[in-house]
C-alpha cells in the first residue's frame, strides 16, 4: 500500500469496543471519546473481545 504522506498517525483506543456500532458509531467514538477527527487521514485501531483472544480492527 502506498501513502503519499511522509508519516501516518495511528491512534489506539484501549477499551474493548462493541463492533456492532457500525462505522457511524466508531466515527462518533473517535471524535468524542478520543478527541480526534476520524476523517483526517490517520488510522484508528480499536479492539474488541473475542472468545479466543483480543482482536482488533483498523479503520
């Protein structure tokens, strides 16, 4: 994957997140709980509990 920018910012939300929130819910989580603009080109990683181990999702 090629990125035109020189550096990419990655934000990690440490609390387990319910993945049934949809993208609108995850966008609201990013904006209000984390204080970041979800449309600024940075990557946001959230984790959600699974039966085997913790899993993650990057958007």
